[in-house]
C-alpha cells in the first residue's frame, strides 16, 4: 500500500499507530484454501445438501478463526503478562478474513442450481480456488512485490488449489 506523499510500500503487519495499514492477506488465503478443502471433502447426502454445505463452510471457518485467534494470542504471550481482551479483539479482527473467505463459496453453493450446475459443489470449489489465488496475488502486490513475484505467488496458490481439486476427483466426491 502506498501513501500519496511517499509512494513506498507499507511494511507488512499492523501499522505502528494501530491504524491497521496491513498487506497481510494470510487469513483470506488460508480461509479460501480451508473452504476449498471443506467443499472437496464434503459428500453431503442430507435432505438439504446445499444448506448442509453452507453451514459446514461457515462453522468450519468460525472454528478455525477461533483456533487462529487463540494460537496467535497464546503464541505471542509474554512471560508474566496477562492477555487483555483488547488484544484478543485486535487479533480477532486481524484473523476475521479467515471466516469471510467462506462467504463467496457459500454463495456459490446457494446459487449453483439456478445457474444450471445442479446440486454439486464444483462452482463453489472453483470460486474458493479463484479467491485463494486472487488474495495471494493481491497481498503480494500490496506488500510491494514485483509483478513477477506476485505471479509466482498466484501460481503457487493455483497449484495448491488444483491439488485440492485433484484430491476431490480422486476420492470421487
């Protein structure tokens, strides 16, 4: 991210003044990969398979968000210092993109029958992989990476997403 005065990339992580000037999209990338994994692994044979998959996406995102918040707070804890609720809330806001990453794949699950894709989850899986690649590439660019570096990050994330897709094909869900 650049400012109008300096045109230099902002350092990754929170801004020194707490304004949240971040270039870290790890939560969004990880959440997208998590959503793709949930979709690929799901073989929901319930009376309402779309609703079940949407709930599974949202609940998994929330559980992993809580786990990430806990891990960050516990991992950064200093000996003899208590963890404050403001710190937990700050980390919770920072990690929230992990939950948000489930929104577009869940929406794709809901609208897929109206687009003629039936009850399957392939559209949602494609959306999850596409947003994973997009977030990784955008994060790299906002952190000051060159176009080539951003393309490599996007390609690596595409490869990871395609591994998940291949696993779905092999397992036969």
